[in-house]
């Protein structure tokens, strides 16, 4: 008995520990140390990261300055962490608890060129010396080759500040016409894109690259570009508000961090905005045979000063109806939106609060079995479309359609024989039946579903009275044998009821007239 109690207690502890570990982890990606052109040592920057309550940091010093004679440059020999992996055994007091590690890795920022303009690419992970990348540096058109090699090394390939045009009218930029770009047509091996590492006026240009690639079916992670170099930078304070949140189901380690990045479980944010969910609201890839529910809870460190939009993009296009306005004064907001009536296919989404937060793109695929056109077809679900039947409403008084069927009426007992009547009165309450049969009534081989699009509209009008996806499953015989659209009395005119299969093929069209 005692052993059973102990086992149960351990089991509960494991569950609680798992619930604690599975969360969003806050970190800094793309920061420079004295190994290249940064003003602070790695040790100092790690202490800063700890003060900012970060869980991880990925250095991205310039690759051409990181190595000399194929060996890692040790710029500051007094720095006790140079050449070693940092944890609490190396620097006491960095962690928030004695058993807490700050996960940190040395990635790199690698230079390429596109049309004579610099392109900067980030290798996220532990970047070794690599002769192939060393030889590709600064070469025109080497972007995708470098991205490909980064991935071959097991690292994550991200483009830095893809739209950085420094305003030469500003005093600080005079004599320093720095400009960076990105060739989005040569990005087959790109894993992700950096945000917020450009002046605000170029955010939309940055977003354009992201939208363009997702519209082509490329799944991208989003990172928040810190790009801190030194305290004299006029953007230094803002740079240290740019965090990338990664979701890990277990304790954060180097391995789980890279896995989270590769899976695209990230949210890029700035200025005190962060994801608040205690679960990742979207998986790397999901499928369903119906609508897609999208949600994200966000928190603001300070109350919003003005109403702010939150919205969703699908395949690179902004979905107008997804836009919601977060009221001023809020510190949290729960975003929920359902994408309805999408046709079968694969879709790439991302959520955006303009210039404050952007999620990695996440993929949803609407999948349905192929429809069956005749009883002889060997569809596993055993369901096939039969006919459209229009009837004058005749349900008993006091019964809803659901209640009527619930009273024990089944398809094989209920009269849905073809009704040849095509002319009705404006006083009639019509029922338009889309009737389905089943090849196999008993011992269904699976629970596959079939989707059809059903439409009812007045001929000559663009807007439909009814237009929706209809799910037909073999779960319950009466439930799946037929469905109906119940209409209010209609105005005079001609109407049509139409049903399409999941590929958009017209199966049946029936016209009626109201006089």
C-alpha cells in the first residue's frame, strides 16, 4: 500500500513538473560581443540577459571576425567564460535559482551580397568553423548557398534586418550609408526572418518579405532582432526590449531550444508585449475536416495607451474579418477567431500586432475524403450523394427538426421521396433536403467524413441565402442520411439549390420558383 502511494505521489510530481516546464521561454537572439564588433564581453551580456529575466541568449557575432586561422578568436582573455560553456558553475549568481541554467549558444552573422548590397544571415545554434561558409562570405549571389550550408550543419537559418535602409538625413548616419537587403526569390533554404531590427518606417517592407514567402507555401519562424552592439547606440534601450519567445514542452536546453526554433514555435515581440498562454495555441502542423480555430493570449507590461489592432494573415493575405481592436488601457487580451468556410487545402497563417508582435507562420490543412458519386463507389465511409428534395415544411407543431428526429424517426422511416413540385407560394416554409445514402449501413469500416459545399440562392443575385460546408459522417445512420436547409417564406422569383463535392465539382442543381 505504501509503495502504491509513493508511486502515485511520484506520478503526480512528474505531471506537475511537466506542467511547469511546458511554457514560453524568453530570450535574446542576435547580439554582438567583443568577439567581433560589440562593446561588451559575453560575460557582461549574459549578466544583462539575467537581469532582463531571460531564459536563453544566442550570440551572433560577425563570422569573418569570429575565427582566425580556423580557431575561435579570444578577444578578451580576462573573460572567464571564453572558450567554455556557461552555466552556474562558471559564473555564480547568474541564474535565478541554484539549479537554473541560462542557455546560451554562439551562433554567427554571415555576410552575402545581392545586387551589390549586403545581406546578413544568422546561423542559430553552436556555429563551428566551416570552410564552405568561410569561402562563400561576401560573394554576390551566395545567399541561398549559405542558407543551405547552415541547415546542413544542423543549425537554423534566419535572415537579419532584410529591409534596413538608414536615413542618411540623420546626423548619426552621415558618412555611413549602411544598407542591407534580402533576395526573397532565392530563399528556398530559409528557416526564418528577423523582425523589429529596422526603423519603424521600414517595418511594412520587412513584413512584405514574410508575406511573400508564406504566400508561396514556405513556413517561416519569426525572431525579434536585438542586434545590440554597445551602450552608445541610440537604439540600445529599445534593442533590449526585443525578445523571442520559444515554446518548449520540457525544460529548456540547447537541444530543445533548437528544436523549438526548427519547429517554428516562436513569437517575436518588443516593448513589453509577450504571449501569455500556458500552452502553445497552435501546433507545428494541424489537420481538420472543418473550420480552424485560432487563438492567442497576449500581455502588455504597461497599459495600452491607444487602441491597437491584432489580426491574422492567411497565405500572405490579411484577412479583414480577423481584425480585432484591443481597447486602450488593457494589460491582457485574449484573441479568438475562427476561419470558417475554407476549402480543402493547405494554409499558412500568422498573427500580428503591427510593429509589436508577430508569430511564426503555422500550417493548417483542411482534409476530407474524396466524395462518392454513386452507390457502387468503394468509398470507405460508405456515403454517397443521392438527390436534392424540396418540400413544404410539415414538422409537427412544437417540434424542432432535431427534436422531431430525436423522437425516434429515422431516415428509413421518414418520407424524403423525390418531390417533383418546383413551384411554391410566398407563404410556404420550405425545406431543401440534400439527401445522402450509405453503401454499408452496418459495420462501417471507419469514421471518415465527407464534405460538400451546399448553396441556396436567388438566381441573379451575388449573395447567397445559405452557403456553407456540409459534413457527412457515418457515425449515426439518421444523422448522416440527409440534411436540410430550412428557409423563411421567400420573395417571388426563381431560386436554386446547388451541391458541390469537396473539389468544387457540381453534383446537382435544382431550381424552384416562388409565385
